[in-house]
C-alpha cells in the first residue's frame, strides 16, 4: 500500500461497492431470469458485466489488488463515450435510452479517474518490470 492513503483506499472501496450494488441490481436479474432470445442477443455482455460486479466485491477487501477492475471500468466506458456516443450524437442518430446510458457510463468516466491512485498505477503497472516470460 506504499504511497496510497487510507482515504484513497476508502474511496476505492466506495466505488467497488457502488459497482457491486449497481451491477448486481441491474444485471444479475437478467442473468438469473432470462429468455432464450434475450440470452442470444445480450448474454455475453450481461454475463461479463455481472462478473465485473461480482469481482468488485473482492475490491472491498483488496482495493489495490482489484485495481484492474477499476481500470477496465474506466477504459471501456471512456471508449464507449468516444467511439459510440459522440459519433451517434454528432450524426443525430441516438437511440431511445441513450441519454440514460450516457449518464450512467459518463459517471464512471468521471468517478474512476478521481478514485484511481494514478501514481500507484504508474509505479506498479507502467514502470515496474514485468514478470519473466520463461
């Protein structure tokens, strides 16, 4: 935990809890109670997000070890906003419910960079030598 304040660890835990509860309420019911058609169209996406929510629970106990969950959340949400939402809005081709999606996803793009301990990421994921290959 070198260099990561207790306050930052609690912020991370709060975000993990928000992910676990939010994803749990929104996606696990679709995993448990689904139709064949829904599973065929959305099954992989829903299961991936449900797994992220379940793994977020581990972040409550191990906030730094589960940091890749927060990095994944930030990068997929930022990618969606830049590659999907902005071009659709610019072309006036939004879909019903897109504003709600953009708000929920945008909150992650705002909260994740605030909560993620970037000096720790730099030291442990960028500057630190990788594991050996053989």
